[in-house]
C-alpha cells in the first residue's frame, strides 16, 4: 500500500498542476502577446490586511512548476503573523512564467492565509484550556490537503483526512446499524479483522446514547449539538466512568460560544466553519521590470 505521506504529497502536487492547467490550458495568450519572453523582472507579494501567512511553501512550488529558474525567496514563513503592508514573498527571473503563476499562487495563498487566520483566532480564544481545535471534511473539493494544511498552520489539529483513516460512526450509521452499541461492536470487529491501525469514534445525540456508547469503549465520543450545560454533564459522566475515552464537541459552535464549550472540559472541538466558509486574506502581487 502506498505510504500515507506519499498519498498526501501526491494530492498536493496533482492539485497544483491541475490549478495551473485549468488557468493556462493552451497558454497565457495575453502574456505571449505582450511580454518579451526574455524580459527579466521581480515581484513582491504583500499583505493588505493583518493575518497569518499561509500557502507560502505552496507558492514556492507553484512558481517552480512555472519555471525552475525563477528565484523565489520567502520573507515570511507559514504560520507567522503578518501586518498590513508587510512583504511575504519575493520572486525574480523571467516575467512571462512569473505572470503565468501569479493568480494561481495568490489564490492558494489568500485562501490558506484566510483559513490559518481564522483558525488562529479560535485557538487563541481557548488557549488557557486543554481543548484542541479540529477541522472537518467540509473542505473545497480537490483542495482538502491545502485546507487542512492551513488549519495546522493556524495552530489547529487535523481530524481525519478522508473516509479511509478513521472509523467515524455518524447518526446515519447508528440508525442503519440498529443502535450505537451495535455500530461500535461492528466497527471493532471490522478493525480487528482487517488489522487496521485506526481509531473508532462515534457520534452521540443524547445522554442515553452516550451511556450506551461508553459501555463499548470507543476511542472518541463526539457530542453532537449538546448544549454547554449538557456537555459539561456528559464530560463529568465520562470522566467518572472511564478516563481513556476522549470527547469531541461539534455542532453550532462559533467564536461566540467556543470558550464556553472549551471550558466544559472536552478534549476536542470540531468546527466546519474553518474551511466551509472561508474568507480569503487580502494579498497583492506587484511586478517590477528589470
């Protein structure tokens, strides 16, 4: 089986090449028509608002794919705070390939910086607690690697990447299996039969489902749409019964209530908004001719 790191790197490389291909197709005809192919120059990527830099390494890879001879110098690293007006990246070399990569690089950087900035806001809000901010699979199709990388850059933690790296029992699985206990038992049997090194997590929708799930000892229990008051009760119940089972909170969590959720004592808080409602960070790229 292909190593997981190779799979992730493949996702990254294929997505970058596809993004370049969908933009240029048969060629950047505007640049071909107006720019001397030997014209030299440089470009600077600048932040136009405060935030967290993301996608810097991705931009380096994009410009290298456009022309390996382009010199790309990061002035800020992924994860570093940037202020409006500060420079993030410098590129120099032939202007034509630089122009080809400009929009693709900015698209990735702006989206990833936006996700990283939003994630950092959540992480900072609950920094005095032990809870970790998680992402979800609510990502842009084809961009999951980058969306999840941006969450890590912002200080969050990745939940499962896809359907293959965790057994996550949701409400539909529970209902189709005839109950949460049956679903967990089937999941454990499947994991053992196929010798899978994955965790088993199950969603619960009530204290009754929680008690039924806890008897089966999954690795993680997800408290779905619990109120903070009920969540605190659930945490106390689980902690008194089994210290090994971790707890995740999910559903209708925002900056307005994430602190209250974190202070209930849950281990993880998953927030789909980090990647499904992205606000890009405003960046610009300016070219100067040699």
